[in-house]
C-alpha cells in the first residue's frame, strides 16, 4: 500500500511539475526534493501544495511543515498517509 502511494506521489510530482525528462524510477525515495536532490524551487513547492490538497485533501499549514514534508518522497508519503481525510 505504501509503495503504491510512493509511486503515485512520484507520478504526481512529475505530472504537476511537467518533468517530462524523468520517470518515477529516477526519483530516489530518500533524496531531497529541493536543492541538490530533484532541484525543485519555491514555485514548484506551491504547485505541489495545491496538487496535494486537490488530490489527497491534505493541508500544509506553513513553510516549517512544508520543509519537513518535502524533505523527500518518503517524508511526503508519510505525511499524506497520516493526514489525508
């Protein structure tokens, strides 16, 4: 189940941010999503927050929570599992 959600979230990241040059297998589960890892920026974060709210009905209240949630795909998966309605 968690593996399914992990794959879903990787696909959501790719589709939301139009990352056509990579596939789900190219995103490491524990790699940082911002900076050295996937190299996302604050605009990407906003787009992902909106997509997560629409898709999973989860709310990221502030940037401090966002930093923890977007640390890696594993962190994002755990957040969605814990908080979705």
